């Protein structure tokens, strides 16, 4: 999911993630379980850093993030500084420019935004910068899952425009009271994942994802599903219903082939 840029500026220390129908907190906890405290860790395509780098730093991991979008990095460095964390953990540096190797590289909700050529180049670069036996930790949407379906309907109905127009009406105010909506932009988080446009250019299945990574020289050692359903409408209706959110995560784990998001760990050969 890409958050919209019209968000509150990080003028105070941001809280840690609240769990939602997207399983954001579950995702970063799972990522943390794949890491050792002694690991040198990189998030590739970190956006603002709020969803991965920020919580991992607060939990004491040695992690940095890189992203080519300067606006997102500027936002993220302010967020880290306000929280008393090192703002230099985020940068627009190219991965080729960073010294040394990494024990783990995180690519969370990144590969679906790359063209075929960009994906191939990025995987080759990550492979070259991982230490022998290093881990590539990947999360990507199921290209034919519930999230993609909701996104298609959301765009077709121009739902965001309609909700914004309705916000000042009596009906809109009643809708906001009735639905578990927080803020003026319901599908987004209080802090954005990225400020850059980020359309999906890849549609992965389990088979195509595994084949792509193996072709790039990685060995798959772990795979699991994330949540069963997620999307803008699901967020509006369900994200504050904790029992449903927890059930959604459990079902995503058990029904891996039809989960809305795929989690995977691969080792560098």
C-alpha cells in the first residue's frame, strides 16, 4: 500500500505502529524475528522509514535505509530526529555507494514497483552486497489477491475523491462516526510509508516470486502468508476491530496461497 503525501509532518516523536487490517505491526515483528542483534541490516527502498527502519531502530537493531526519493528521506530523517534516533540512518545513497557487506537486506513492499529490468538489476545488486549466507527478507503483495481487487474497485469508484467531498456534509460526518476512520485520509496511516508515486508494475504469484529469486542466485528458506484480506475498504471497516484484525492475520498464515501479501526469506548462495 502506498500512503498519500498529505499527512501530518513529523513535528513530534511518532508512536510505534498500531496494528491494522494490513498487518503492519505483524510484518515488522516478523522481520525482526529474522534478524540477529549483531547483524548489519539494510532496508532497500525504505520510503520514509516509518514502517521498518523506525521500529527496528527503537528495538535496538543496527539498521539503515536507502531510498531514491529525496522527499521521503527528508521526512523520515525528521521523524527519526524527533524520536531521538540517528537521522543519518536514512539516506538517498545508492546501494553501490555504501561500504562493506550486509548480513540482511530487507525489501518490503518494493519489488512490485519495479520494472522487469529494474527488478533484475536490483536483485543482482542486493546479491552482490550481501555477505555469504546473508538473508534477503522480502514482502510483496499477492498480485492476484484481495488487496489488488480492492485497489481496482477503489480506483474505479473514485472512492477517495467521493469521501473527501462528503467530509463536510452531514452524511459524511455521520459516515466518519460510523466507520473506524482516523484522520482525514481514511486508507492511509498517521505517518506515510512513502511520499513518492508508487504504482504496482509487477503481479507476483508464489511460483513467479520464488522463480525470480532463485534465478537471481537465492535459496528460499522460509515462506508464509501475511493477512487474508486488506485494502482501503477493509481498512475503513475493520482496522479498529481487533478481533477481526487478529483473525485476519491467523487466516493469512494458514491460507498462504491466497493471502494478500507474501513473506519470504532467501539466502545468498
